[in-house]
C-alpha cells in the first residue's frame, strides 16, 4: 500500500506562483512514476505532469513552459511548481503514484486562482 499526501494548495492571484508537494509513505519501494492531475468543476480529470523513477518528465500542453515537476527521493516527495498562474488553473490537484501497475491517489489539494 502507498499513501500520498498533497500540500501547498491555496488562493493565489493570477500571474502568481505556487508549489505543490506530494509525499509518499508506505510501500514506496518500486514506485515507477508519480503524476499530478487536476479536476476543475464540470471538467474531466486531466494529467498535468508526471515524473518517472528515472527522472523523465511529461507535461500537459496547457502548463508546458510555466511549470516544473521535480522529486526529492530522500524525502519521498514530488513537487509541482507552477508559475504565471491563470484562472483556468483553478482545480483540485491530485497526486497519483503507480506501483506495479496499481495506482494510488492522494486526497487532493485545492488551487484557486483569482483574476
């Protein structure tokens, strides 16, 4: 079992920045990748960014160029830094870990970007 806890969400003005954190605990050995997803009201959950155990990264087109996903293996933590935030970035952001083809989800953290 893997437990994920997100933090760092909150209210930020458009154009501002924030950093989300996802800390994994439990059976963290063997996690292949950790990704950030978001879901806005009335919208489907969508991929924001992922990082693999080897350090490879993938970004959604909507955040490419203004976001960065990184990891600290010693802390079992993955970060998502987002800059130049837009109102359309408003969503609940979820952390997901994949271990042996099984997905584990965090509870989510709310990000609200005011215009």
